[in-house]
């Protein structure tokens, strides 16, 4: 369907000439006065209003002002034979999207400017739609924020989603990687298909291969029946591979084949199957370092990183924290039927000072804690978790592990130090049992083993 265009000019030759020139690419309507144009605009929504400046009774400036006040205002372009910079500036102030002097107007240029304005309007509408859909479907974690970096991420998601490109999402735990992956899927042409998620770090290598590609009955001990893998389940949709950096060499080779040839085979089968999936991956690991260490294939990395989205940690977008905190405050006040509207200055100061190693996920938990304990219409410092009150970093509790603040001798702990303390606590509570500690930490034993090496905790 062509865009609708309303041409307003009191000169019959001019408006009929424009209609004949633009009729191939637009559904063109004409009006010989501003009054007639207003009647048409109030009756139907138009995509574009192209109006002369000088007309009897009411000029084009006033018409644009009225058009922009409508519930669904059109793109407004002003034409005039009385070209001057003052008129151009005034037109923009009145809401015009563009300004064209009649004497210099070429039909090709006019058509180009109309289409450019339509594209810009479409982009802005899609950006608003993206924010609304993210708010509605995926919660507040990765949507709230007006920092330049977050605005850039919204733009990237909007541009990437309609494409078929693979996407690698990087960022620390709690920054909202899975939510961004869901947004990409929901805003893509594959949104009617399934989105299948696999946590690659939660399964040992042998099970991960079967989980991804499926297996035939009798292909290994315990394979009592055929299993359809996640790649097949995601046909026509999106396969989201979280913690992609935890995959072993064999699985990486098979994923490379899926990306390159769009084919795969179930474990124990020689039949080649087609893979009609879009792959989105996420990691909190430095894959380039993993490549140098020989733990990740370079060719797979470049296949996965066609588009890379890096989510900033909360401590790097401090300006967004009050906005996010107030949104969570409103959410939890409503859920708990409390009339809490704001924070005491000391409480907000503590929230801003804290480094948030658990990022937005941890901030959310802290605000729920504060709302539940608050007895007033404002969150006080005493309502917040002790970690915020005492200036210490809270050790998170991913799988039932007891949480407690770790004292800081010299300011706040880094994320690296926080993770180390968490691992030590888990191993102590598990009495050195690494399998149990890994379970409590919500990671695979292989991941724990790697982290023990990174933190030089081999003695446990």
C-alpha cells in the first residue's frame, strides 16, 4: 500500500502537476485551501501533508500547526515561492518536518525528501514500539535507562532484530543478556516460531551435545528412546545459547557446521537434517582470551560475532540508577500494597555509592527488600540490605547459598574479588566438595574448576 499524500495549493496548475508527478508512488489527494485540507485531515489520517505557504484566508504555517495537533499527525512539508531563511526557521518551529522553496524544487528531490521523512518517522515509531514491547514482555531490567550507551543498545536491537544475522551478547551476570535475546526474537520475522534457550554451562559436554542435537534410541547407554534436540525444537525460530564460552571443542565444531552449512545430525544417526534456526548467544566470558588459551575456536567466534552487543554493568551507568531504582520502587510498592513514593537522601546516596556486582538483578532484589521492610512513605537507609548500609559488597546467593556481606578493608570489592569470596564461601560450606559447591553456585563443575584456576584456589 502506497503512503497517502495530501497536496494543498490554491493554484490549480501547481497542485494538479504535483499530483500527476507523484501519483505513481503515493495515494494522492488534493485541496485548494487550508479549510478544505482541515476537513480532509480530520476525516482521515494522512501520511504526508505537502502544503503551499501563501494561500487565501489561512497560510501553510497555520495549517501545519493544526495538522500537528491531530491524534495522528502527518509528516508536514512546506512549499513556498517566497524563500528565505526566516521562513524556513519559522516553519520548523511550527512543526514542519521539511521546507522546500518552489523555485528550486525538482520532483526527484521532492520525492526523495518525502521518502526520507517517512523512513525517519518509521524508525522513530519502531524505537517507541521496541521500548513498549520490552517494557511489556521482558520486565524492567534492561529497558530502563537514558544513558547514551543504553540508547545505543536500543537502536542496535531495533536494527538487528529484523535481520537474519547471528548475535553475540556480552556482559556481566545480571545485566539482562537473556532479556535482550528475547527482544531480538520477538521483534524478528521469526517471532511466530519458538525461542529455545540452552544454558551451555549447566551441562557436561556429553549431555550438552545430546541436548543440542538430539540422539537416536540406543546411541549410548541410557538412550532408551529417540530425543529431539534443541536445534530441532527451535526450527523456524531462535536458538539462544547462554554461556556459549563453556562449550567443549566437539560441540563447537558441530555448532560451526550449523552456522556454516545449516545442517546437523542427531547423536547416533547418519541422517543429515536441516537447521532452520537463528542463533543468538551470550557470555560473560572474554572469548578472545579463551581463543588465545586454546579453549574456543576462532572461526566459530567470528561466525557468532556478526553482530556484537555489549551490555554495560550498572556501575558504568550510574546516571541510570535513580531511574531504575524508582521504577522498581513503584513496582514493588504496588505488589505489596504500600504507598511508598520515594527515597530518603541517605538511602539514595547509599544506592548510588554501592558498586552493584550483581548489576540490575541485585538492585531489584535490594529494592524489594527495602519496600517490604519500609514502614513509611519513603525508603529509609535502615530499610535497605546491610551491604548498602555498611558500605560492603553483598555476596549473591544464586542457588540457596547463604548470602552475607564481605567486609572491605580498602573500599568496595571488585567483581573479581567478589566472585572469589563467593567461591571460597561455597567450598567452605560444602566442606570441599566441588560438585556440591558448583551446584550451590549455579554453575557446572567444569566452570568451577576453571574459576578455581583463575582465582588461584587450587588448594581447595
